[in-house]
């Protein structure tokens, strides 16, 4: 009986050690994140199934904790994990008609505008869709900076114009008409 208990404990430890190793951060960051948030972070960053990443991002969007918010913001600011960025953008887009359910949603304006500015059009268009959770007034200044910046290339400007073009606001339509007269 004692031998059976020892074997069980050893087997349990051998099982838990690899599970803990898999959930550990590869670069040692986010030591404060534990439990379900750690699992959600790993899943969002590493899952090969897009729908699982989107579902995980939706769950994190509904979570009012600062840790959940930081996981999502880090994913959006990441330059080397496009799959995660697109999944978070798609999850945010699902809240378009219920944007008030996303706690502190204004935190997402800057990273979404950054995606529009620096990513290829496919990813930028998803960020533009996600930006529809904001009013035109909330994003207008950011989009105008991208469009008017002499330092940014044509693809960034096209992405920003696309972000304006998918809006149904009168102001966005007026801005697009103004851009028709632009020499660029």
C-alpha cells in the first residue's frame, strides 16, 4: 500500500512537471499571471487553431482584470505573432454591437492604429474592422495622423483610408471626399 502511494505521488509529480513546464513563459515574463489567465495566454499565443485563439481572446475581452487586459494588449503590440494579432482583432470585431461590454476598451485604440500603420493590408483590414467598436471621433485623429504623415509609406495610408471607408459615419464620408482632392 505504501509502495502504491509512492508510485502514485511520483507519477503525479512527473505528470505535473511537464504540464507546468508547458504553461511556463518561454522568456520568463508575466510571473504574476497564474491559473486560468496563464492557460488563456498560452492558448492565445500558441494555439494552431484560429477559432480557439479567437474564443480565448473573447474570454479575455470579457475579463475586467488588468492581467487579462495586458495579455490582449501585448498580443496586439506584438510584431512577430501575426496570427495572435488577427485573432484578437477578430474577437474585438465580434463586440461591435456590444462594445460597452469590453472593459476599458479605449486601451485598444493605440495598438489597433499601430497595426493599421505597420502591418500588411490583410491584417490592417482586420484592425480596421475591430476599430469599429469606437466612434468616428475617437479614431479620426489617429487615422488622420497616418494619412497625413510624410514619413509613412503608401500602404499605411491606404490602410487608414480603408479604415475610414468601412465606416458609415457622415464625417468619414466627408473625409473620404476631401481625400479625393488630395495630390497623394
